[in-house]
């Protein structure tokens, strides 16, 4: 039986669709605020972002984009989904690298400066110059692997975390072959997978932390706080406060940079704080400042997997899909048909 002939559980399909929709919604909410300081977010958008907004004509990366436009987070995650669908049994890392390079050229042609991140760009340059795929990503410590990894959580069950993490390593290593990046990506993929398996939020978060611990045994050793410990700390923050207080706590105690051990734990804090209210979680993510489009995308993917489509306003999902010409339900179904 082919993947297209597989019987798909409607409830699992709803959560897989919500994973991709949440990723896109969180990304689009954070598009105009990405790279801004918290102070600048407040000046331009108020204490809390409450809806999609266009970006400023002078924005350093996304100048003059229409409200509800997605960024690199969604577009690169969908590239990974496409490559997984085309080469599921033997992941084609070179095709993946080629697709990412082609994507950057298309972004340049659109006049957008939100290009490949520093870790991904360096790794792809290494691959172009003939570096072995096991060595090309040894400097990748940023959150590029985590922002793209949601499709892995859709195709892999959370009942075997070792196998899930092995798949995360496979898709992350070409650009982010470090313990911190793999650990962060594994945590995100595990929560997505557990959500699709209909695990309660607390169980999904626990599986994310366990996957992070497994993930940190792979890749080049990394300096700085361990991701699993940072996630546990962030979850406690999220369980103790919400809104402005949580924004202040995340900025003060976790961080919102593109470092894997900041942005991914920040997303876990929001997941812990808002539970089934995925829309509010993503709005708060967009209000953080820093790498808040990526934090929003990761938050939205995890929250969508755990809460399903009902945790987002239907109009918000429809607007993001229409604005960006996306058919996320179709992609989610194709990925879910491969789940094992």
C-alpha cells in the first residue's frame, strides 16, 4: 500500500494540519516585530501584538510586507516537508541543501532580505565546496534546525523517541550538526509528535525534554546552557505567569535571540503558559522582540499539534493560507500518511 492509500485518522489529521497552520500563523504574527527590541515593539505595536500587522517600510529584513505574510520559518519548513515526502526512506540531504540554496535565490529575487541564517548559510557553502555532510554543519548552533523540524514530528510517532531523534539528526546534521541545535530541534519535534498522538500538554512537554536529553548526545559539543535544562526552567516560568509578566521574565531569564538554547525554551514557556489558547501564545511570542518570528513559528507548531485547529481562530488560518497561497491541509495529510 502506498502512502497515498494509507488510512488517516481524522483527529490526527486535524492536529497535523494545526501544526503547519500554527507554524505559519506564529511566523506571520512575528514577521513585523522580528529583530526589534522589546522596547521598539512596544513603541510601534503596543504592549501586546493582537493581530497580523504589515511590516515597516524600513524594517531591516522584511521591509514593507503585507500583514499575514510568512517568512523563512514557514517556507523552509515546507521545503523540508517536500524533501521528506520525496525521499522518506533515504533522506536526500544534498537535494535538501540544493532546495535551500534555490529558496534563498528566490527570496533575493523578491527583494526580501530575510535570507538564510548564519549557520545554514555557512553549512551550505561548505557543502557547495565539497564538504562531507557529516562535517558541513559542525558550526551550526542557531535555531534553524528547530524552526524547520515540525514536519519530522508529523511523520514520526512519539512512542519511540530514539527513532524520532535519529530522524531529527538526519535532517539537521547537514546544517546544524551540534549538540545544542539537535537537542533543540529534537525537543520541538517530540512535542509536535506527542501532540498528534493526543498526549496531554504536560506529557508532550515531558517528551520534549526527554528528546532534548537524547539529542544532546549527538553532534559537536556546544558551549552554554543545555537545552533540556533551559526548557525545564522556561516551563516553570510559563506556569507561573502570563502576558506582560511572562514577556519580561522570558527576556530577563531565558532570552529571545536566535541561539537554540534561548528561542526554543522561550517557545516552551509560552506553550506551558497558554495551553489550548494557541492564538494568545503566538501573539505573546510576536510581542517578545528578538527572533520572535521563529519563536512564534515554533510556539504555533507545538501548540497546534497539542490543541488542534480549534485552538486558533479559523479566520486567522484562512488569512495566512490565502495571503501566502498555501495548502497546508494537503501537505499535512501527505506527511501524516508516512507516519510510523
